[in-house]
């Protein structure tokens, strides 16, 4: 960095930062899901978002041990997340809104508040249970590690006791805090008290857990519990039906529910597949479902009171209710019941058929949002955000709730209802790429255009943070123009902007005309950017006529 003062004669070496700072494009393929899960464990919390990057991580947080991750009451979120990863999705955030439907009768075997730990040969050893007074305190972590026998007291003659491998240590934790610790433990029910303590006797006075010996007969080493970190969580209490809608909406400051997942800045696409499950179970009526849809769309748009001050860079995918199966029914629902238009929303129809692992692989119809978001991610990674996520095969789909034909899509497509269709010899394909914007706003008709502009906006916002508090002069204006132009030229070369030259594809204006003295006094710097995005060839018209090959030669 250059110095401004020199006092002693000599040679000074200075490193000078020259040129513009490159702008890096933001990620466009980060999803957010809200819905029911089979379990909530591993640090995940009810109604709070948790980051996952693959299906195995989903099982670690939202499935019971050794489970497939799906639910007995056919929640749609596990299918949506599974379809998202299958279709090329990567990072996503999941908010669990419960492990059973509100108001549902309790299962025959309620979720236990105990933990069974096994040893060699997967044989049971110990069962830990939360003390009743600790249930409200949250999850307890049991850490089992290698232990050693007690050392002989000083001055005692004889060799130290051998470490036979049967000894272990138990730590009881909550978060990062160690609540209790027990060492020199053994499963020997009649140990030498000078070198070890029977585990049940040592933990009898624990303030947090109750321990039972459930091991079979055998040597203490064979009955020793396996090392590892285990969790014992209190039972998850289902939300009462009369509070479910408000809990689903959540509280922004608490980072809960739908409002809470919108606080995750990196999310670019959202869905709540279990809105439809709650509606089918009559936990929510159609007006309540529309209310949550409206909330998600409004938060994508950014409200006037400044809830979301950043440039809009996310979209929501909504699903039609399952009872509206035929095209005419979906049109009537969209136009007369929901009746909401937005460039930040997309609607896909019909529901898709996938195998249900909880029903021996028999098919089940689910909302298409999760699979579609996976296709969006896959298209972003393989082609770019400027490519319309259409004419793509949704993986894992074996059928459709309704086979839409060409004439029926002529009714649906102009309304922004994207069809998923079956084609002879081409399989099932996503055959639509429109937003739910008003039909007269043609500039925002396509999903790829909306997401491309959002990508550019967010990238420029993050990539020009260095400009803040810089001297607002012509040198800064030139550096800003150069930085922004380099970024736009790069995405033009990738094919995201239309034009044979950069001048035809975009312009960047930052000069004295935009920044006169009166705006500079206010501390403001204005930058004007115009881009010409590419648009999908939605209608391909082949104009064919007969030609005899002679007329043009004679003219």
C-alpha cells in the first residue's frame, strides 16, 4: 500500500492495487424447502432451517435411525427433497414443520425418549432415558469413548491393572457444555472397586439421564457399548391445528417457519410441498393455503416496508391443489380462487407419479415442485441460468396425474401454467418456462429472464461493495464502469446476453451526468446498467413453400 509521507532517505517498496476488481457471479442453485419430516435430530430444530447438501445428510437430520427418510403419513417434503437431489440439486435448506399431522391421533408406539446403545455384534448394551424433569431442557448428547482402569494409589505395591479394553468413559453434554462425566466404567456387574465402577452404579445419581443394563450374558468386553456420539431428544410435540397456520408462517426474528427461511440470503428458489398435504388432511383450508402462497410470493417480491432490502434474487414454485386435476379446473382455480400474479412465482401442472418406498414401491402422486427445482439447478450447472429450464426430463418420474395434450396446453400456457407432458418416444418432459406474471408484462414472461436479471443484480450488488466510501470522483466512475463492463462482457460471451457485439448486448453509464454535485453532496453514486437478455425460442415456426428452382434464376 502506498505511503503518504517519507522522512528518511532510501528506497521504498510499495505494492499498489491497480485495475478493476473482478465481479464473481453468485450461486443461483440453492433451494429452500418447508414441510413435514419423519424426525428432527442431529442438531436440527423444529420450524428452523437446516443446511443439507445431499440425501445422506437429510437422513442424518430428518429421518430416524436406519430409516428411508419417508413418513407413514406420506408427507410430500421427503419426496420433494429426494427428487431435488436426484435431478441435480446441490445445496438446500430444509425447515421441518413437524413429524406428524396436527390433530392426528397418536401412533400406537409413541416416539420414545430413550436411546439404545449397542456393542459388538450389534448386541444391545445400555438404554439411556431422559429424566422427566429434563424433557423441557432439550436434546442431550451421550459421548462414549475409551477409558482406562483406575491407577493404584501412590505407595501401593504391585503392577498396575492391565487395560483389557472393557473400560469406557461417558460424557453427558448439552450443546458444547459438558454436564456430567464418568470415567473408569465397566459392564462387569461385580467389578474390583479399586480399579473400575459398574456403569449402572456410577450413573445412578445422574441428574439428567436414567440408565438400564439391557445386555445379555457374556464377558464385560463383549457387553461394552460402542464408542460414538449419541443423541437423546425429548418427544416432538405436534402443533395444535388451530395454531398450525401461524406456526407455519413463523416469526422472522426467531428464524422460524416460512418467514425464517427467507432470512437465509443464499436461497434462490423456494417451495412448500406440504401445503398440499396439510390441505388434504383438512389441517388448513384453501384460503389458508392461499395465504401462505401469497406470503411466499410477497416476500420474494420484497415488501414496501423494507423487510427484504436486497435486490430480489429468488423465486417460489407453487403447486396446484390435487383436487384440480383437469386443465379447466386448474384454470378456474388460478383465475378465480387464487388469482395472484407475479414475476417471482412459477406454477407447474400436473402432479407427478413417483415410487413410494413406504408402500413397497407402489406409485404415489406428489406435487412437482421438488423435481422441478432440481431441474432448475441442473440447467444452471450444465448450461447457465439464462437457459430456460424446459424441454428437460424430470428424473424419477414414472407417470403424471393427467396427460395434457396440445390443445389443452394452448389453454394453459398463455396463463403461465407450465405443463409437464408425456411425448411418444421422448418420455416425460417439462414443457413450459413461464412465470406467473401478468400477461401484458411480456418482458418478464420467462423464468430464465427473471432469474438472469436477478443473478446480474445480486452479483453486481456483492461485487461492488468495495466502492462504498471510496472518493466519489471521475477515477472511481471509470473503475466502476470497467468492473461492471468486464462482468457483463463475460456473461455475454457465455451466451446470456443478446447481441453480436458487447455494445449491442449491454451498456454501463456512470459519469457526471448521472452524478451531479447535488447528488455527490448527499453521498450517492448512481450507476446505470442496461442489458439485453436472451429469451427462449418458445415457438419455432417453420415457413415452408414449394419452389421449382427456376423462378429466381430468371428474375
